[in-house]
C-alpha cells in the first residue's frame, strides 16, 4: 500500500497522526527473512475483493490492491 502512497494514520483528541510508510517489495521482505536463517519460506498475498466490500462498503478503493502479506517460515535451532 505504501507503493501507492497510502500510509497508516489515526486521529486522537482532534489531532491527526500520520505514521509514514516505507516502500519495500515482497522480495525485500523475503530476502531479509532468508538472510536471517529462516527456511521453508511460504508467502501469501491477499488483495481487496468484492467480499471485503460486502463487509466494509467504504473499502471499494482497495479492490484489486494488495492488503495483506502473510509469510510463514521456520528457523532451525541447534
């Protein structure tokens, strides 16, 4: 989402806070995970779809955009 300029933000007591966003690719994440010794890496990406919009109508702007990256891996320990 950072790649399209969307960043995390929230409002508290009338003040809007923007947390910023760094643009990392999926490969960036996978390379770091593998460099840290994790193996058996599996990666799943989920995009916004009609099911999301049915549950959250204002989420139409996310249809077709990646929203969630799930990475599963194991680290061998001695």
